[in-house]
């Protein structure tokens, strides 16, 4: 697939960003120092271009019932402007994608499904196929919507200054419908960093102007941030990444996402029977690992319990916030509670401790 470019691409070039291919998109990986960008999000604020994400509109009288059938969660239960994290499953119980779903405010029969860039077409196709028999329309709006995230302790003040709206009462995983410069703007208190923050959905024609306004409002307290810092931030927060912790061969319960599947909801949903049956008793489970020193385990590195290989790392890094290596890994069930595992880091065994996720959790205020 040829490279695609964000509507903000030239702004990133002008800011000195380096780029990487991500799901067919040329996206900024950093603007100089991914460590500085990481720390900015934890201590002040960072701004991310995530316009590569997929936005799918689901609308119609049967929209809520349709999403209850098509997805693992009970989407009919969410209130107008509320958001919910959910999963799109295969009939065999594997994960096609993890999603965030928002319910409209002025149109409660309309939902916005936000999917990962690399799974856009798979998600659209699955939703369209599953819509048969429901009075619902599924429309891929990814090409007309840009998405900008402002994350960090100072995020609210920056976003409020630009939108001229009071967001103090907006709760986590809720949205706010507003206008900006004559166009519609949807603001959600969501994110993928473990910090407080907001995601702003705007027409692609207004994206560059909104990015500039946010940069101006934030000044020195707002740092442009790329995919490198986004990855270490989400890892510290214990948030899974599709293609690493999640995939079509992974059951939700293996990834610690069993609670996301609403088994108590009425009626059938795609994947219900497989989820009820569950994975094999030997199926590996996702755990957090920490080690001492500075040598971090990376995706693909094997995990050992004594001389026995019991798992593999899916994501790992030297944590910028914590100062020691962290990793997520799938390990055999009998190793998930072990206190004496080891990671093979390029031929050297490094002792690892199993810890509860997340590695980092911001202080509640």
C-alpha cells in the first residue's frame, strides 16, 4: 500500500519530525527526543497527531441492538455522549480489533466507532457484514475526520483556552459536542497515555488550524509528541497494542480483558459461544514483568522459568518514568504467578519479577 499522509504532515515536517511507516501512513515518530516528549506528557502536556485512526459512523433505529450483536460489550447501555472500550471478535473468540465507541448526544441513535489504523478495512467489512437484518447504516468516515490528542496534567487548560468551553465537569470516558471556527468538533476525555487528556475529532479541512491554535495556547508547556513516546507511555499504563498484546489468536481473557465481554447481555453476539467455551487450559496469559538494571526485554524475546521456556515478550522498554525495564509478556499459566522468571536478552538471562498491571498509574485529583 502506498504511504498515506496526515492532513498535518507538512506541520510535522516544519517542526523537524522524523517519520516512520505505520499501517501504511507516514507518521511522526519523534520531533527530536522521544524521552523529552514522554516526560512532557507526564509532567505538563503533549500533543499527538493520531489522524491515522479509523472513524466509523453507525446510525439508525437498530444501531444500539446491532452493536450489542456485533461487538463484545453492551453498547446499548451507554448514555448519550458516553464512551466505552470494546472488542470486535471473530466467531472463534479471537480479537479482530479493540475499539472505543461513543454514543451521540444530539443523535443518540448514532454511534462513533474508533478503530486502529491497521485494522480499518477489517473492522468496516466486519461491521457491514454483521449489519444484515438490522435497520442501520455503517459509514467509514476516516478520510474526512482528523484526530488530535492533548494529554498530560495541563491538557484541560490548553483545550479549554482554544475551545472556550468549560470541561471541568467532563468525566473520563465521556464526550462533549461543540463547534470551533464554525465547524463541528467532538471532544472526548479519553487517551492512550495513562494521563488525563482529551481527543478532538475535527474535519480534515480544519485540522491544521486547530493544531496551530492548540500549539499557540500551550506554548512552552505543550510538546509535540510522536509514536515513540506514545508507545512507552501506553506501555507504562499497561495498555495493550494490537499486533503485540492483541490479535485474532488471542481470547479476551488471556489479555486480561475478560471483563470487557458482556456475557450477561441478552441475545447472541459474534463470538459468544467461543468465549463461553474459553481458551485451552494451557493458553498463555498476559503478565507484567520488571527487571533491574538498564537492559530491557523487547518484543519477541523469550521468557524462561529455570531451563524451561514459558513465554515471550510482546512489548518492552526501559521505562522513562520509573527508571527500570518493564515488559508485557504472554506466559504459561503455571508461570503467571512465578517470582523467579528470566528474560533472555540477546543471550544473557536477566531475572524478572511478575507484577500486576499497570506499571504506572497517575495520582487521582
